[in-house]
């Protein structure tokens, strides 16, 4: 039995938890490297912020369309199988990117196609990992389990961007893509060690019908629907910064050092993010998720606008650290609220649809930044800050515990 006082060390001793966290770390390290490497590659090859923005869009957007089917597959075939499939497909796409770069076929349509194919299977692991966590620990210990899960994001935010920036800047894009492919393949092997069964109590209908029920379940749930609006607006900020940060770094530092600088800026914010997440996990957000989200999003709006837009690289670094510090409490609150208001039997399909809707702002923010940057850098920062300000206001639409009707 897992009790309220379960420590971080005790969590790691639970069956399959260590293997899951290791697989999570490797996959997210690879994912964080891809997100920056794609943008740096597009900028260095064409010098076009617009193409960089659309590359980031293609890296995320198709997965939103595939998410209902991905969630049904998770519930039907199991999260472990789903994660393994995504890891294998992701490795293949990265090897494809390395190949077309080597043989000179790296035109914009080819790059956008490969990025889109990479995105299609991404909901399998994104939702699969999150679906396994509540099946391994009881509700009383999920704050700390979610804190560990979210702190992995912070850890990979330190190592991933720094590694991607240095490798793309000084070694080249193709070797970087090959290394990331190896990380995905290693994750597929690691996740195969997890033997925790997924629920089999309910016989699921045909795959497409199951996918549709997941979409309907999310659209009819007041909590999940309001969270999708608020969190997707919040993610517009992150999507915009994904393109803005490398562009600002390149304007201040030339050549490969500029690409490394972009990675180091993200890495510095990641250090702050890890600390903030672990602290937030001890504060317990259970029952206080809505104000926690609103506060964190408000801080993000201030940091992405007036702070990051002024004083060059120093202001950008300070803004990113403030954003990272606020991200931990926001993400833990979102995870906890979604888990405790979702039927465990529907967890796979609901998580897949809900998470993809929540992350819809990332490709939109990247594409928006790509359009705004050639015209005005301050306008790109202003749009990023405004998105999080609107997100903070939208948390008021999330039902309180005493009026929640998700069922």
C-alpha cells in the first residue's frame, strides 16, 4: 500500500517505477534535443525564421490529429506497447533526417514531411507514460510521483538543449540526429522491462469507436475542456520561445557558438525548473490546482513579455529562468487535477486526447513566432506574453471541486 508519507526514495522502489522513470528520462531527453535541433537546423540551413517556425509546427501538429486513435491503442494494447512503437518510429524518422541531409535531399517539403511523420506517433508515448504513473501509485502519493515525472522535464531541459546546441553547432545536424535516434532505440529496449499490466476489466469496442469516445469524453468534461483552453494558451508562449530563443542567440553570437548559446540558455532555465518542480511537489497542490495554475501563468506572462524582451541575452536568460520556475507548479497542478477527475478505465484515451489538446498551443506559437520575427522581435515577445496572460484568466473556467461535474 502506498501512503500519504511516501518519500521520493520509496517511490523509486515501487515495482516498475525505476524502469518507467529511466525510459521517461531517455525519451524526453531525445525529444528535447529534437525540438531545438530541428529549429537550429532550419535556421542554419536557410536562415529563415519562418521555415524554422513551420518545422516546429510540423513536429507537433500532426500528433494532435492522431491523438484520439493513439489513446484508443493505449487502452486496447497497453501503454508499454504504445511507447515502444513510438520510440521505434521516432528513431526511424531521425535516421531519415540524417540520411536526406547527407545525400542532399533536404528540401523544405522533405523536411516538413519527415517532421510530420515523427509527430504522428508521439501521442503514444506522451500519453502512455502519463497513463502508467497513476496505475503504479495511489492518489495520496501522486503529488510526489508527478513531481518526479515533471522534474524529468526539468532535467532534460538542462541536458537536452545544451547537448543539441553544441552538437548541431560544432559537429553537424546529421550526427546529432543519429545520436537522438540511438536514444529512442535505447528507450524502446528499456521500456520493455516494464511488466505492469494495464486494466482489462472492460471489453473495448472497435478501435475507431474507442478513439471517438475518448474525444467525446474530453469535449463533454467541463474540467478537461477548460484545462485544454487554458493550458493550450499557456503553451503558445513555449512554442513561440522555441523559435525566438535561437533567433535572438544568433543575432548576438555568430556561427556555431550562437547555436550553442541557444542551448545553454534553455539549459540554464532547466536548472531552475528542476529546483522549482521538486519544491512544488512538497507543497502539495491537491485541491488548489486552479490558483496554482493562474499564478504560474501570470508569472510566465510577465517573464515572457517585459522581462525577456529587454536587456538582450541577459534579459532573455532571466525571463527563461522565471518561466521555468513557474512551470513546475503549473504542470504538477495540471497533472494532479486531470488524474483525479478521470475514470482510470478511460485513462489512456482521455489522456491522449486531453494532452494533445493541451499542447496544441506549441505548434501555433512556433508558427506565429516564425511569421512575426521577420517583422518585429518585440511583437513576437508581446504575443508570447499575452498568450500566458489569457491562459491565467482562462483558469477561472475550470470548475471548482464542489461544483465539478466530470463524472
